[in-house]
C-alpha cells in the first residue's frame, strides 16, 4: 500500500520476561526485608536457603538466582554475602546488610546462631528472617502501603 509503512514490533524473549517478573518479586521481598530490619532495629538480615526456596516455590535453585536477588536488592541492602555448603557448593545462607560486613565474618563455617553472635560482637544486629508465602507477603505489603496494616 502506498504511504503505509509497517513497523517491526520486537517481542521480549521468554527469558527476559521471566527475569523481569522475578526482579519485581525480589524488589517486593527487599521492601519487606528492609521494613522488617528497620522494625527489629537490625543492620542485617539473614535468609536460610530453605526459607528462600519455599518463598520462591522452588525445590532447587542455581546460585545465579541468588546473584539476581543480590543485584535486585542492592538499592536497599548495599552489601550482600552468602555462605555455602562445603559438600555441594550451593549457597546455605544469604546475608543482606545496609552497612559493610566486618572483614572475614562469613568466611569460617559457623551455625547461624553463632554468626549472629559474631555480628553482635562487631556491633551489628543481625536478624534471621522467616518468610511468609509470596501471597501473604504481597498482601501484607499492600496493606502496609495503604496504611491499613502494620509489620
């Protein structure tokens, strides 16, 4: 047709759509965690592997997913570290903090409770977070943001 120009519409690849959806979920999680830390008077939060897997409704997760979470939450938690299981190399715990980690604090194998005490000895309060389901978390955040609910 004369005078009509067809435009090519570029569709997002499936991987891009998935990544963006997960980034949104991570940001909601980050908002929840930052309010949780603030309410607890904590500088840092720790999420156990099992807690995060359950929240994300996954049975397994590659370490790259933890890297995504760190990247997506960097605006709220500038510092992030993971501990790993020595036998599998999979992450065991995710530590998120507003302040710098003391040097070597996540290097030695410790139980979470021991590491919390070690943080405390360095003047940082760390809380071990139990996560609600995604549905509960999103509902809770919506209620808080509209002034109807609280933490």
